[in-house]
C-alpha cells in the first residue's frame, strides 16, 4: 500500500512538472513573438515611405523605391547628388566656365576624385538633351531641379524614368530648393536637410568677416561692349540674385517695379532708362576691366553712381567664380571666399 501511494505521488509530481515546462515553453514563445513585433513594425514603416510623390512645375514624379541609379541633367544637379555622396551614373557636361574639354567644373572634379569616381559618364548635350545617352544610363530617377527643360523634353524623359523638375519656373530654383527636390528624388530627404544646415552655417561663418555687405543695394547687370544700348538684368527669382539677397544684399525698388513677368528670371533695360540703376550701391555682373572702362566712358552708363566710383564686382571668365554665380552646395563651398572678397571690395569703394 505504501509503495502504491509513493508511486501515485511521484506520478502526480511528474505530471505537474510536465505542465509547468509546457507552460514555460508557451510563455517563452509568446515573449519571442512580442520581441519580434517591433522589427516587423519597423520594416512596415520603412516600406511605407514609398512610393514618394514629388510635385513640380511640369507634373509630378512618382518614385516607387529608393533609386539605385541616378541621372542628372543640365546645370549643377550632379553637384547636389555628389554633395550627398552619390555619384550619378550619368550627368550633363558643364557648358560654361570650364577651362578644358572635360565638362567638369573644378568643384565637381574635386568631389568625384574624393568619391573615387575616375571615369564619370558625362553627357555632351550642349546642343540639346542626349535622350539616347540618358536612356542608355538606365536611370531609376532623373534629377532636373535646376534646369530649363521644356514640356516636350519632360514628356520624352518620363518615358525613361521619373523626372524631378523645377518647382515653379525654368532656371528659377534656389540652391536650397535644388537640394530639397534632388535629395527627395534620391530618397535622402533627411540628408538633404542636414546638407542645407551645413551650407547655411558655412555662409554665416564667412559673412561674419564682411559686415559692410548687410543691407546694401545690388543689381546684377550684364553689359555687352558690342551693344551698350541694351542691358540684361537678372531678377530676384534668379538663383544668382536670390543668393546675393541671402548674403544680405537687397534689390532696389527702382528695378523690381520694372518686372512685368514674375516668372521670368531676367529683363531687358534700355540704356535710356539707366536711371533705374542709380539707387544701386554696387553692380554685379560678368565682365572684366576692359568692359568696365568701356562702360565708364559711355555718356549714359558712365553716369551710374556705382560705375562712377568703381563699385562694380565683375566676374571674369578665367576664374571658377564665373560658373558659381548659380550656386549649389559644392560651388558655394569652393568659391565663397573669393566671392565675398569681390563683393566686399566693391562695397568698400562707397566709403573711399
């Protein structure tokens, strides 16, 4: 009898132990499931970032997944990609300010070298977009935030890949907008935001040495020695002018009131109406000493106060600065010292 009771006691304890182990095993499985849930949730959140839709002046770009092959066209968009550490699988040659036949501006080449890209695929599309070369690059996205592509160009390009075009009008994209749009197109929005902050800090640091710039009135004027009767002026929506305003300069009302098309980046001014430039503290433009002497000797243009006192910041063609008037993160970092020195020197003439 005693043996039977002992046997029953041992059987009961064994059953209890088995249930306890099964219970622990079940609890462990549930705990593992709970631990796995955040990872599943994170993956879902990451996937939900796509598709990305970017609206622009010519329509919208719908990007289904993070692009692996990026193509940029026309001016400077490749520099935004490079500044974010991405080497485009193809990009347009720079057709202005290049001193050799490489199609590369110095800051572009410098960054390509830094990223180890020794043989970039450069489109020679000065006479029009090379759609075949763009297609052969097999892009996942085409970046054209700073460009002048037409509706017809856009229609053709969209047959190749989604296109990120300019936000409002051709050639009127600020450097910040270039970064914002192109970075979004590459699935690098946060990196683009940080790049903007970095460039803003650089500009503020460099500007601290030129307090005389703040509040001065400027007009960007392009003169032609072959025809001094007509002047070509960039308007405030042009990225050249918007950057000057970011440096603390302002456009005189005598010029802004002449703008009849708010979407146009330039206007023409007859030399007979040169009084519109009299309020400018300095004149900025493309030119050299010979052009300045020609303007100064002109009976109409020579009466511009900024010209009379020499407050003219002409950007010559034999310097990288000639291509940096339309700024982007790489060109700003490369030329900011030279640019501020040129502008600051022109303003110093006011006090002489």
